[in-house]
C-alpha cells in the first residue's frame, strides 16, 4: 500500500514518537494522561495531544 506521508499520522506516547513523525513529515498524535507529559509532547512538536483513546477519532 502506498500512502503519501502527508496523509499519514503517527500515534505515540513519547517525545521520540513525536520527533519521528515530525522528521518523517507525518502528523503526530500524542497520548498523555498526565499534564506534565502532555506539555512535554507539545514541546516536542505534537500536532495533537489526547488524553484518552475516545479522543483519537476526533483528532484524525
């Protein structure tokens, strides 16, 4: 399957996941349940930070 990287999203829970998405040119959706973690993921460049899997559909 061929997917344009601009149409892809990486979902992860670490700064490394977000950085990988940014470097690849994909959207990054970060999962964090603690405010400190959410702040770190936002600083890393996450396009969206979600606190539950229920929020995932809304962020896509």
